[in-house]
């Protein structure tokens, strides 16, 4: 298995030589073909020149230079090179400043060997830690940034979403359009994790001790923080897009439902008969929109007819719930307008409708 550790650099001349030497020592404990790819953004301090000198000693060191565009852009450039040119089976993300201990590399690789697709060197699982000497401002940036990622972007199941120490299988990375992540700074870490979760990656967190740098200074700036927050909101929108479409479709179904119900009442149809007729009419309307719009991108194994039957079965369950609610409210509150009782009955049925249709009727074949 060929493994490439990607190390983005910008003015890391004081760290890079020792880091490479220590990684070479760790490679002796790993039964794989280990390589280092330094992605340097044309550092003015001579980082690339130091790497070139080490290349004469170690044939497994590679150097990729480019203009400074941010951490995310550097990783996209490095991962693309690792996959397409170096033909890597595994790609690591690792900082150049010794925040990530070289001695932890074998542990992360072992988790891949045991079946994980995406391994995170985690500061926020049991056994992981951040530096005791960090002040409140640095702690707040780290912890609250991670909270934003977990609860705003919707990555609840991962404890350390912003970690930059990772091991990832190439088979997973090849499923992700890296150039389409649209982030250049530290937001890349969250965007890549989001894509991994979408592709059902097996993610494992390994506790690590995060160490503060000795040489150089942090590259995190205000522009990175702003991009991070904006990206988190964008990921939340993406995660919720299908449900939003379903709600819009459901809203149109409410209009159809209440419109048909009111029309039938106008023509003298008994309200207890008009209610299920109106519901069934909205079911047909909703199926057409959900099939052609909400879940259009999903590749399902069923024919249109089977999906229609499943949708109607789910809708009958929802109809029963909605109708039971309507009847209950009509007896309990006989003075209420029947349209209000009908509307209230729609609400619990909506959630039942969405989850059963999303995870059964329109279930993506990739999830099977």
C-alpha cells in the first residue's frame, strides 16, 4: 500500500527538516510504502530549498510548489498530485509545525489497516488533548469552531470536525470532486469531512495530543474564520436541501388538499367523506413533484410503478394519522372550523411521510 503524507508549508524552514527526519524514523515501524509530499506555497524563507536538499538523501520525498492561496487550496493541489501522479492508496493530512506528533502516524495508519476509510487524529475524544498553555482566546477558537462545525454544519457524529491530522483512503477521495469544494482556507477540513460522510465513509477518531508550535507562527487569520462560518452555513443548507424541497412539495400538497376539501364542501359533500378524498388528491400531486423534483437525483432500484405503490402505501399511513387527528379534533372541538382541524391533522403526517419516503420509497441504491 502506497501512502503519501501531505504537508502544506508556508515559511516552515525551521521545522520541515526535523519533521521529515522524524517521519523517516516512524516509517520504519509501518509495513507500507511511505512517502512525503511537501506542498510549498513559494515560501520566501527557503522552505522549498531545504526540502530539495533532503530529496538527495531520501527518494521518498516529493516537492510540489505553487502560489499562496490558503490551506484548502494547498491540500486540493497536493491530493490531486498524490492521486494522479504518485498513485497513492492512502493520503495523510499533517501540519508542518509539530502540532501533530510523527509518533502518532503509525497509530492512524493502523486504524486504516483495521478497516476505516477516514481516520481523524482527534483532540476531543477520550485520551485526546489541547495544550494546557493555550489562553482563553485560542481555546475558544478551537472549541467553538468545532461546535459550529458539529451543530451548524450538521456533523454531529464526529467529535473533532476541524482536526488537520487525518488518514484517508484514496478510494474515498476519488469519489469526491475536490475542485468543487469551493474553500481555500481552514474551512477545507470541514468541507472534506462533510463529503466523506455523504459518501458513507467509515470514520474513526484516534485520540492525539495536540502540541503547540515552537517555531514560526499560526497562519489562521480573520478571513479564514469568516470563510469557515459561511461554509458551515452552506453545508447546513446542502444537508437540508432535500428536506426543504420535500416541505415545499408538502406545502403545495396542503394547498391542493385544502382547496379540494373546500370545493367538495361547497358542492355539499359530507366533511367526513370530503376529507379522505382531499388527502388522496394531494397524495397524487405530491408523488408527481417528489418523483420529478425532490428525489430526482437519487438512483433507485424500483420502477416508477413500484415507487408509486410504495408512496401510496406510506401516504395511506399518513392519511390514517391525519384523518384520525381530524376526526378526534372534530369531536373534541365541534365549534372549530373544519379547515383548521384538517390543517392540524396534516402536521404529524408530514414527518412520517418524509422519513418513510426518503429512506424507503426513494432510497438511493448507494445506501443499499
